[in-house]
């Protein structure tokens, strides 16, 4: 029997005898293969060094070319003719942004100038709301603006500030508070409308500008009692903008422009330069103002400390009297919860005649057991409570027995002091706006008050009470329209 292994061995030995050089080459091949494996790491390091060197040279060259491009761009801008680079030219700007800093809320509107058919649109904030509470909670690095600050205004009253309140009193920190409220809200609005984030480099970074900021021209509203806004407000705004860039427009002028542009007025004289006057009644959060506007000038303005929050404060007072007795008083947190509950009830009463208020664990009794507030409030009961506050305070007027008589007194006082006859043909419309007008009590109070003075025919033909979201947003949209005419 032949063994396969023996045959293979014999063939192998025979091959070695016939080809001795082959065995020699075999040893040489083994020597060279071992040497190649040892040199591979050295080759890899050399290739890496070459790659790093040429990559570094490429990066340096790119930086040099970018610096050269920026120098050429600056030289081009400085040598370009200034025919269309004036801040007053709308063609220079990417868009227009209206900013309405109200007594309790701030609203922002934007118009894209690259789309001629576009109209101003109110910008939602990060929470999806079309307005942001204009409050600042002081806390150093933990300062907050908006809802977080507003929700602590009664719990921590010494830590929360409102810019409009400080500006009206010429407070020492009015400028800083105004700036600190405006900056984060406008920075987010620019980010949302233009897709570009600016102003993250510090409190002095410019947001609006043709060189260092975004090419968006801002238009800020102000109360309009004076011909110009307060110096503190202007200083706060200028910290956000390049020089000579912002536009300032009286609130009543902005309302009139927007009302006529959007076809809310009944008069046919809607063109700029019209000789007709309009009355603007703005029922805000803490104040109600009466203004007479002729063309783009406020020729008269008077305000009283009464608005939408006055209704809420009256409800909180009524709830507190019924819940706390003797020497018991609501602490800061309980007061905040009462105001929150009252605000929700008033919103409900705009569409219903009754609201049920429930605030659990509001306080404790003498045995340290929890007490819960459960109470129903009707619109009529709340109306009587507000009327009693008006009668007691008189709001700086005379003969005020209720809300309608207060509005009638304000209207009559304005007409007398301005010397304008409400029945003159040159008086166009009476436009009523403001967030406070959402309250059924105040809305009906304004209408009834003017009816007492001027009659049903006047109210039917000339009184315009703006409804829905437009009652609060007409001012900020008018600011954009005003800037577009500049």
C-alpha cells in the first residue's frame, strides 16, 4: 500500500536537489518580508507629518485670503457713494421692526421689506405668546424677564420692576431696567425673523445696525404726552442701535395710522396730511389715556391711573375680604396666587356671565389646617365692585360714580382742555384700543360714557372699539407702518 505522505516527502526532496537556488531565494524572501513589517510604522508617521504640515499651510493661506477679502470689502464700502446708504432709506434695510412697550406687556411686529406685498406681523415669543410681560426680576446673574418675573411681582415685590412705571416716575434705574427688558426680547425676535443670532457678546452689543448689527430698522412707541420720548427711554434704546437709526412714534399716532391703513375707520379721509382729527382712547393695563391726533402729531393727551389691572385688583380685594378675617393677612405667595386666579376669572368673564374661582391650600386656620378658597363671581357683582373703587378714588376727575361716568368725565375733560368740539366736522373717529378693553366692564363703560356725552348717533357713526387681538396689536403694527413712511 502506497502512503501519500511518503510520496509528497520524496517529491519535495527531489525538488530541492534539482533547484538549490530556489531554497536560497526562499530564505531571501523570508528576510525581506520581515523587514517590510518593521518599517510600516515609520512610513505611517512620515505620511502623517507631511499631511499635518501641508494642512497647516493651507489653513494659514485661507486666513490670509479672508483677511484680504475683508480689507477689500471695507475699502469698497468706504469708497461707495452714499446715495442709498442713508438710514432714512427703506431700501437699505432688510426689514422693519415695531416695538410697543406697554404698561404691562411688550409686543414686537416685523415687516420683511424684500416682499413689497407683505404687511406687519406680530412676532410670537419663545413661549408661543404674541406678547411678553414687561417685567424684570433682579437677581444678578439669575435675573429674568417676562413670565418668570411677572409671576413673582406680588410674591417678591421688591425684586420685580416694570420699565413703564419707572419711566413715568423718572426712577433712577429706569434706563437700565428698560434696556434689560428690551434686549433679550428683541434679540429673540431678530433671531426668529431673520435667522441670525446677534447680541450675545454682552450688554453693549448692537442689535440693530447697518455695520455692526442686523439691517433692520426699529420703531419704538412712546406715550406721546410730550413731543419726544423721555431721555432715559431714548438712552436705553440707543444702547441697542447704531446712532440715528431708531424711529420714535407716539402710541396714538401709530394707532391712527394702522386703523386707517387696515380700513377700521369710517371716515374717507385716510390719506396722510388729512385735516381731520381723531381721538384715540387707549385702555391699557394700569392707565387709560385720551389723545387727540392731527395728522402725525398728538395735540392733546391726558391719562388716568385706571385700566385692565384695576378690574383685577378690585376682584382680588373682594376675594381677600371674604377669605381673610380678623388679623389674618395674605402673605406674598398667597397674594400672588390670588392675582393669578383673579386674572383667569376675568378672562373667563369676557365670554361668560359667571366664573368659579378655586385656589386650594391658600392659607391655614388657627389649628394649622389647610384652607381652600372656593367662590363663584358673576360679572354683575364684579362690576359693582369696580364701580365702588371708581367712586371712592375719583381717578383724579370729578363726578365719578361708576365706570361709565369716569369715561364720560375723561372724554369731556379732554374736549374742554383741548378746545375741540366733539361735533365739529373736522373730528373723524374715536378709536378705542388697549388690552384693558377686553374686559366687558371697561368696554361697555367706555361706550356708555361717550353715549352720555355725545348721544347714540355720534357713537354709531364715529365710535370704533377695536376687538380681538387687534385691540392690543394695532399700536405695534402702526409703528412699523410709520417707520416705512420715514
